[in-house]
């Protein structure tokens, strides 16, 4: 089979190299046309060099077309994989550090809360440009496979306003499935799950083993577990009060709801610092920064290591390659995908982007009807969907009033800040991120005027209750294997280990 697959944000080593390996592990795809594009020439060069070495060592004749010209990379593409982080780590740091001045303590900051909302403003502006290029130069009816966060917001905007068929993909459901197998002491392949909700707030509404529903046994299993009873307190508390387990880690979930990170003197009761994803302040920013630094420093050694071997037994679990395989070969694949609701979950809005089970074959991506979520789970999702809708419309139209309303309606921001504080924080974030927010040009001018007036609410000197120092290259070199895993994995949780 010969068709073109384009990678946008190909300078992301964790996603690009692993996804390419997954795709080229499918025998029928070993003469595919591959293109890489990124705005960072150095990162693009290093990743292309490493991936081309893998291709050559596997005996394939593919030559990666690598370019900073996005339209050239997208020409004729049937599938487009998106791994971008608009604004990079510089913008990410602002997403974490500015809200901290107003008492908003985030662990991840890329899906909801103040950081996730601003990430969406940057990302959606860029994604609509991507979609325009796809409409003009890619294959008709091309498929956009989006891994970029905030996944639901980006996928929502691309489908509604970009007019490109877009599926959002995430490894959260699979990660939670692994955790459930550990806590139940069962083999993952023997546990059948159905997850439904919205990205990063998806609920295991069915957990079965040999036909037995184990949902009612999860709380006791978690509370008795020697490690997870301490590291997953937020997820356990949500399980206790809503009846269903949620996909995302303790740190992720803690910032999507109003109850666990609103008071500094209470946050440590709910988090653990043994690994970043248990709730560390700015934890994801730290590991991403360390991973990028290590890759840039250690790259010459990567070229000396054995190449990836393209084979079915080495294939990863990310959905992207399996979706392409199902559509092209007809082999059936079952996964969990982010799609426009359109009546699939009957007590969530039709226009929202939901995460639900789906099946892929030559007939397309098929989404079975889920019906109603449990009422409490739906209520949690609906609170986030309200924020997402406001944030998407704000980003598309450059409407800073809608942006401010999204911040007000966000569960954690609203729990920590009053309206004047939110207004000033938005001004500060807009002004600081001006270079990535072209749609807010006029609003940013006014925000700067207000910030320079001198009549400001005093901000706090606050680093959060659990901020750890970013490791130097020398410190990372003390455990080179861990540093390399962190740098090479798309799922940064794989690069962390239990420390307590």
C-alpha cells in the first residue's frame, strides 16, 4: 500500500519516533510516503536523522521528506498526525507561573484550568491554519489524528470550524486500564472495560472479569493497596463519592474539579510527590523540560544506540497506527476515541467532544451509542464542557470576554479566585503570550494599558505547595536510563518511578 502520512510537530521525539515505528511495524505500510514538519529546525533535524537511521537499519526504502514548510509536508497526505505544543515550553511555563501568582496551583495545566484554557487559545489559532492547508493541499477527506492538548477543545474546533474530520487520541484510558489490572491483581487482557465521558474525565462505567462486574469492588481494592491508597487519594475520593473510577492520574484529576487544590494548607492532604503525576506543582512542565534538555544533550549517544526494530511484537499501544491499519486493511480495531457527541452519550451536549469506545475497519470509524452516563459523572463532565465551549468560541473569534467567562466558569479557577482577580490574571496571560495569540491583538493592547495603569490587585510570591526543582543535565546524568525513558516517551508517566 502506498499513501502519504504527514507528521506535524515532528520535532517531538517521544511521539514521532514511537508512532513511526508503530506504523512501519505493519507490513503493508512499509512503502508508505512519510513527511515530517516542525517550526524548530534543530529538533526536526535531530528527529529526522534518528528516524531515518531506524528506517535504513530495518532495510526499508522509505526516505523521510522533512521540511519546515507545512504546506509542502501536507501535500497529498491521507493521514495527518498532530503532536504540536504551540508556544513550546516557554508558553507552558507562563501557563503555570502566572496563575500561581493568583493562588492557582496546577500539576499539569494542559487540559482545563487556567493553563489548559490558555493552551487552547494558542493551539486553536494554529490548528485552524493547519486545517486550511489540509483542505487546500491534502487528499480530499483526509483524516486528522490529533494528539495535541487540550485534546477536546482542539478536536472540537477542528471539526466545527476547521471543517476537517478530526479524531482526538489519548493514552489515558489505556493507562487507567493498566492501573485497574494492578489494583485488582488480574491480567489486563482479562479485564473488559467500557470508558465514557470527556477527554481526561472519562469514567470506567464497565469493568468486567469473566462476565463479573467488578465496579463495586474497586473502592475497597484501592483503599487496601499499599501504594495506590497513598498516591491516588483524589481518584479514590472521586470513586467513593461518584461511584466510578476516572481515567486520569491523581495530579490531572485534582485540577479539573474545585475541591482538592483550592486551599494551600489542604493540597498536601490529597497529593503525593513520589512521581510528578501524583500532584506535584508544575510537575508535567518539569519532566517535559528535563526530557527536552536531555534529548538535546544526549542526542549523539542516541545515534550510537541500537535502532528500533519494526516488528509486531515491538509495536506500542497508541491508537494512531491501529486506526490507519483498520481503515486501510480492514482489520478490526477497538479503541477509545475523542469524537463529536451527536447523541452518543445522551445526557451530554450533542456538540461536545466526548471520549468513547469505537471500532475501526474499512467501513470507517464507527461509534456505538453509549446512552446516559451515571448522573454524577455527567454532572462533572458538563461542568468542564461549559468551560470548553466558552474557550473554543473565545479562541476562534478572539473574544476576550468569552475567555474571561471560561476562566470564571472553570471549577478550580472559580474556587480560588474572585472575578477581579480573574480579569487581571487574564490580562497578564494575554500580554505575556502575545506572540502566540494573533486573534487577540486588539484585546492585548487594552490589557497592556490596564496592566500599566498601576491600579492593580497585589499578586502573590507563590511557588505552589509542591514545586520541585528542574534537574540539571549533571543531575539527570546520575540516572541516564531514567532520563532517556523520560525523553523518549510520549506518555511522560512512563519516565517516572515510585520514589516512596
